[in-house]
C-alpha cells in the first residue's frame, strides 16, 4: 500500500527562524544565501586543508616516529599478555609481574541463528539489531517483485534536492 505523506513545514521559507529576514524573503533569496554560505564554507575548508597539509609536512618525522612506537607498544603488549597467560596456566600465579594481573573473564560463544531464535522466543527484541540499509534494499526488491511482507508500508514523501553547484544554477 502506497501512501503520500507531505513533510510538515516547521519553519516557513524565509522565516526569521530559518535565518531569513522575514516574510519578504523569497525562495530565490534563500538559494542565494545558501550559495554564499557554501562559498564561504569552501574557502574556509580550503584554508584548513592547506593548513593541515602544511602541518603534516612539518611534523611528518614526529608522526612517523609516533606510529612506529605505537606499533611496538601493541606488539609488546600482545607478547606480555600471551606470556602472562602461559605463566598463569603453568603456575596459577595471578600476579606474574609488577603492573601485570591475570583476570578471569567470561567469554561467550554461540551460533548467531540460535541467538536470534532465543531473542524471538523470549521476547527480547532489544538484543537484536537490524542492518537497516541492507533490510531496506531487500524490502525494495521484494516490493518490486510484488512479494513484500504484510508488515511493510511504503510511503512516498517529497524530498527537496538542492543542486551541488548553486552558482551554476543561479547563473544559468
């Protein structure tokens, strides 16, 4: 079943709430203002990108050193954890070295399909998370084939699309 739901307009075009000067602003005035804001944003974004690039060039050596040390830290931590667990398994010692402690943690493993079945049977939908983008794509396919499930409602809503290049739109 297809329904049309217009999107309620909370702030009239040109309203003061929208940053306009009031009722005298037209849609074209709003587009011009948006184009000006985008131009300013682009200028600032370009300046920031140049600054970032300069900063990265100036600090390249420090960045590389930091990255290399970070990799060494991660590797060393892996070795220490592995060796500590090995020593614990052999001796039962939960404090094999200063600053190092063995904690016993629970690790759960289960087949995903069994977890989904349990959540449904035990009315626990909060533990399930749908991959919305994938589900929406699947449902659009089902709708196109005419096999959409009964719980699905398809609505059509207007959506304004603003040109990326407003200068071109305004000049042409």
